C-alpha cells in the first residue's frame, strides 16, 4: 500500500498539484469557559425514562399525583 496510484497518471498528478489547501490551525484544547458551556448545553438525562418504559410505571405516574394530593388534604384536615 506504499505505492502512489497517481504517479502513473501524469495529467491527474499535475491537476492535483495545482490545488493547495491551507488548513487553519484550530486549538485542540478547549478553554474552561468552552468546557463549562458544553456541560450546560449537553442534554439532560430523563429521570422518568425507566418508569415510563413499563405499563405499571405509566399508571404510577398518572395515579401518584392524585394519591399525594389526597394524603396532603387528609393531613391538613387532621392537623387543623
């Protein structure tokens, strides 16, 4: 694989030699500010992903707020 396939094609070699590309020098290490912004901009993990994956989990998410409100209501009635 050390052979250059363009050596035999003189016309193609001349055309390739005409083009010179200047590659800009990009900094490889990010600054602290860029790393901080990257952390803020990264997507957050869904805390309910495993719960929603099952049918029981979906039902729990539908019923849990109502149960919690009933418990809070009973606590308020008993404490007053």
